[in-house]
């Protein structure tokens, strides 16, 4: 257990429905990241927050995807009008900023597996 | 962005030392090299990060030659539980676009 939790762990939905996932990061971490991972591939970066500000979004993040982090604590990722291609594992990670440089050490949650039928 | 290249898969036996090499020919001056481990149905886990020469922690060692165009993750005396995918990332933390995990190296430890 890394201290990062995600809910739900599994979600099955029908094409066209909206889904929302929640991530609770480690409490003192000010950065929160969302990734998507499909079978046989590494995690793909979607977006990240520093506190409540969404600082970067990947080109992978279509208009159907939206993420929020109110009050800089937990975060939600919503997918509207789901498509079968959205089926994947959605991972959340959190981190502190490193003062000495380099990539921030991220702590990942267990992920939410989405299946769109 | 520095592109990384790793072997797709490797096999080893229990008790052996395993070395996984990552190539990053266009690494930038301020970039660090970071390795993550991922077990099935879990999120990746940070293993080690370094800038040059050698870094060692309780889990692994990271060897980085002087030209920094490659790096080697060394796992001493692997066990079956080290079977996982290992990812090499390169960046300075300046942009989240550097968070490119690629396909990683599938390490299978055999009894």
C-alpha cells in the first residue's frame, strides 16, 4: 500500500455513459498525476495538478475527459460519452517536488480498471 | 525529450544478478535517469534515480557511464518476486511530458 487510494477499483459501463473516478493522494503531496495504461503498454501521462491548479494536459486528453482537484486534495477524472477505446487502467499518482532536481518520485495508486461494453 | 530504448524482455534464474540497460542517446545536461518497477494489476513503484556514476539503495544499483548515453539497473540476487516490468525514464522534472514510461522490460525470474 503506497498511501494513494483510488475508487472504484473496477468499473464496467456501457458505451455512451459517463464515468467518474476518484483519487486520494498522500496527504502532504502537492502534485497529483493521472495516467492511462492499456495492456502491454506503459502508463501514458494524461494530466497533472500542483495543488488545485491543473498545470499540464496531454494531447491524449480529449474534450471528453476532464479532471479536477478542488482544494488541492483529492482529484476526480470524468470521462463523458465513453467509447470502447476508453477501456484501460486509469492510474493516479502523487508526489512531492524534489529540491535537487530530476523527475519527482511518484507514488501510484492501485488503479481503476474501466471496461466499456 | 530524451527517447529511451530498453530490451523488451529478459529471463533470469533465482539468485542471479540481473542487469537491465537503457539507452538514452540524446539525454540533456540537466536530465536524471529514473527506474520504476510494475507488477501485474498494480501501479508502478519507484526504484532508483541517479544523475551520474553509481547510485545504490537497498533494492538496486544504478550505473551511469561518463557520457550518460545509457544506464544500467542492477538487481542483485533476484527472486521469483522480482518478476515484473521495469521502466526507464529520463528528464529533469521540468515538464510532465517527460513522464513517458514506454513499454518497459519484462523481467521473468525462473526457479
